[in-house]
C-alpha cells in the first residue's frame, strides 16, 4: 500500500510542474524513442485549425516549424504559444518559414485558446492523436502526459531539428529560430556557390 501511495504522490507532484515553464534551458537532443529523426521526411498530414481551415503539411513549400504540445490553455502551453506568436513575423519575414502547433483537443478548444491569446498562426486539432502517433511523439512524465516536441522541417519536408523538452516550453521558440537561421544561412551559401 505504501508503494502505491508513493507512486500516486510522485505522479501528483510531477503533474503540478509538467506544464509549467522552468528557468533552465535543456540542450537540444534527439531521442531514440522518436520515430522522426533528422534527415528523414516528415509524415504528411491534413488537420483543421482554429479557423476551420484545413492545413496540409505537404502543401507548405517553405520551412515549417511543427510543434506538438500537451493541451490547450495550460500554463506551459500558453507560454509556448505566446512565444511563437511574439516571433511569428520574424519567423515569416526573416526566415521565410511558417509555424503550426498541434495537440489532441478539438477545433472548438483551439478556437477558444487562439482567441484567448490572439494567436496569428495555426494551431491544429489532432483529435485521436493520429498525427502525434505518426510522428511518434513520446509521452512525458512517466507516460502520464502527451509530450512537448518541436520539429523544424525544411522546404521539402525533411526534418532538420528534433527538440524534446517538456518543462521549458519557452525554449522551443529559441531552438526553432536558431535552426531556421542556420537553414537560411545554408540557402545563402548554396545561392552564392551556384547563383
């Protein structure tokens, strides 16, 4: 009985911090638990956003940040969405890229979350977690919560970054911007060599 009580206590403690941001930044890492790895083609998907628009990954012919987050309107997910929204113009203009957020709640939840925050990018309803499963995004906090993982895809849909960090939600924006900057630099070099 003490073991069960200790297990429940550990789960409750971890759940109170699971969606909150932390002050330390974790290193970018790839995990063997992730199906999609750097250098692989990302799965195609079509999901509805908060405005009822269907977004298809393969129709976006520019770099794309695809970030999976646990749930709408939770503290960490709010910080993450606000972080991406605060830099969306930079991401679009400076890097020529787009951002989509994905979680398992329905379109109505997405509408409410986007309206609360005034989001100017698409957050997609992945009811049933079909796309999350295609990307094989791991669960977090002993398998109790959906994971928080950001992928940066190049214009051809090839994965260039996998960033897996549940607690420090704000760090996802910086890691994505760093990779987009690198991709833009690589494109300039290629243009200089062949242009």
